[in-house]
C-alpha cells in the first residue's frame, strides 16, 4: 500500500478536487466550503508529511530557481506543514518569509519543524487565502503549492514586478489542481505577464510576473 493511499483516503482526495473545481469557478462558494476544508486539513496534519512523495516540491523549486529578482518579502500560501516556506527561505537567504494556512493543525506541525537557523526569517500565521490580512503589494513573491487560488487577492498582495508561483506535486493528478490555461487567463486579466512552465519529478509549476508600470 502506497503512502498516498494509506494516509490520504480516496474520499479526502475527491473532496479536495471537488472543492477546488467549485471554488475556482465560483469563489463565493468558499464561504460554504471553507469550514469543511479547514477541518479536513486539520485532521490530516499529523500524517501529512508521511503522505507526500520525497520530490513533491521538485517543480516548485525549479520555478523558484527562475525568479530573477530575489524577494525581500515572500508568502507561501496554503503552506501546510511549511515545506514551501522553508524552500523559499533556503533559496533566497535574505528574504522574510511568511507561511500562511487556514488549518490550525498544519500550523502546529509547521512551527514544530521550523529549523533554528531559519527562525529569524520564517513565521507561520493563520490566514484565509480568500481574505488575506496583508496590505496591498506586500510581497515580492507568493507561492502556492497544491493550493486553491483566489486571483483577486493574489493580484492585490503581489507587488508590481513581483512573482506568483503555482506548483502541483502530481501534475494534473494532484487533488488540488488548476489547469495552466485557466491560471494564465485569470492572471493575465489582472496584470501578470512573462509566464513560464516547469516540470520536475512528478510535478509541474507555473511562474508568472506582475507587470511593472514604466
């Protein structure tokens, strides 16, 4: 029995895909689905790291390597147990990084795992991706690994010239997955340009840069 099938039951995977598809089409549905989704990931937090493939961030890290302007402040949105936030902090050694998640249990695990050498630059906070508690243009980079996007909020908190990065650890088979065509379309409508695709391990990633006014 694989780790994925052992720790992430079929119903959990199907529910995550159902919520993703529904909310991407109609963001207002998040008001109804937010509670069940938060409870699901709170419940899964103790086994979350065991459920993931060793290379689950391969495509995410490939996209990070393509960011040409090192961020001063970065946000890992839907951070789970913090792997994405730590990857950003290790790649950009001067960046202040926030890992945000809705599920309390995930944040408990992320804080428990935070290495001492990164504790001065990485913090973990509870936040709802649909209504982020951060100012406009607060971040130079926002990363989402297997995370539902709320495009208006992403556009609001990413600074001009900044980046948004989507990573999907199992490509189109990832329970939380959004087709790249849709990501490009929604981001382009909100001022993002310079799209680049990446594939590494079993995953894929998309990097987009927000246009900077002349």
